[in-house]
């Protein structure tokens, strides 16, 4: 989790404290700071509505000082399970402080599953059930009938042990699509070599067949690889809603998952998926069973699109409620398609670039 600091200046002397102790000095003027990239997207300029992902309240902390005098609404998604009491406790503390510092700003949390909704209610945090996988662009991930199936399964997962790659070791032939986290690349390379040594049935899909070097795969290339497989894999015990889960489904792949926290099971319709115990035998058996069913890829995709639409509608309803509160008599559904972007995240070069792009400074 990103580290959040409170900074205040009593008698001209800078002082920093961890967020967990922030309640000891409510009188001093405070400035929140966070070391995290800005991951957000402008939904509306009037009223000002911004959707964001990353650490809870990370984007409002960065944008807040520049928008303090404006009415603004922040709709905040997350990439990790909100059943973690430590995260929830800090989020509640930050939420209370942010409301006191920026009284003109409103905050809503976009929650990935129903269990997390209960936790948010317990902490008194405003929220709606809106799984972030609903914002994957369905035009990017699609069935490709002309592509030949070569692998039993495919797994998109970065090179971290919590992804539990060895659970796939009994699958006869499977592919790994991976990417590197910013830190400790050497450790990740060692882990990859260990996986290749212990699982010769795994094909590292990112390796250039000519040079053997790692290459970044575009979303289109990933979609093509998905279409060479019969089943998609999700094997971690806890994380967020996991974009790959729905990418598989949109590409027409049924999914084999283990039980998990974080929201990825929300779109795992029993007709097109299996949730099995975390053992190599159970995973391999489920892959074989789903492969043998030969489900129509368009059928898998259609059932997924129906569930995505439900969550997008909740998002639209939330925007409409904000419009009504601000006296705007219009429906956001009429302009959703013009506002929509893949994952509802744009990547400006910097905080200043985002503000300038949207004429907010």
C-alpha cells in the first residue's frame, strides 16, 4: 500500500507524521501528500467529476490543493481487497481529514464486490458496487475465429509469488503473459527462471522467439494470445478484481479460478467458469473439463457483457445523482460513450499536465 504522509507547519518548522497518528493535532493546517502516479480520468467538467484508481484517496490528495476552491466530486476505485482492516482504517482516517480540508469536495468509493460493500458500510464510507472490470474496453478483447488454438490455458500475472503460478504445473501446455513491477527486476527474473525450470510445460509468451529477450505486449497482441488458449487462469488468493479475469471472458475463454478476495469472482458465471480448491490437481482437472465442453466463445463473451452492463449502469446512475444534486437536468447515459475510455484511466505525463489538459489551472 502506498505510504501516506501528513505535513503541517507549526511555528515555521516542518514536521511529518504517519497517517495513523494524524488525529493528534486537528488544529494545525494540514497538507496531505502521497508518492503515487496519477491514475484518473475526467468524467465531467461541469460539474467537475473525476474517476480514479490506485491507493484510496490517492488522486484526491494530489488534485485537492489545486481544486480547493471548486466544487468537485471524486469517484475512487481500488486495485486491492478492501477487506483488509488496515487499509480500511487508514482510508477512514484520510476520508475524514480530506472532508475537513476540502469541504467543497465529494467522495464516493467504487467497490468491487458485495463483501467489501459491507465493510464500507461499517466504516461509514460512501460507496457503490461498481467492479472496475466493467470498464475494460470490450472492443479490444474479442474472439478471433481465425486464430488457431495451441494451448490448454493462459495466465496473465506479474512475477510475484502471491500469483501462485505453480498451481498450473499439471496443465499439459499453458502460456504465461507477464510484466515487470518497477522494483527488484533481478528478483523477478530469478523467479521466472525458477518457474521455467520447474514447469517446462509453461511457455513464457513475452519472450521474443528470435532474440529470447523480454518484449512488452500490446493489448491487441494479448488478445491474440488469449485466442490461442482454451481457458484463462486466475490463481491468487487475494488481490483486486483482476482485469485479466474479464479480459479472458471477453475474448471468449472460460475461466478457472481459485477462491479469492478482491472482487474477481463477480463476473465468474458458473456456466462459463469454475472456482476450485488451490491445488494443481483441481486446477488441471477444471481446465480439462472446461476445454472438453467446447463452449462457444461468443456465448462466453455475451454472458460477460450482460454483467458488465449492470455495473456500468450503477456508475451512470451515480453520475446522474450528482447531476441532479447540482441542478443539472440531463442523463449521463447520453454521453457515456463519448466519455468512456479503457479502464477509465488516462495517463497524463504529470499532475500539471492533467490540470492543464482539462483547463483546471
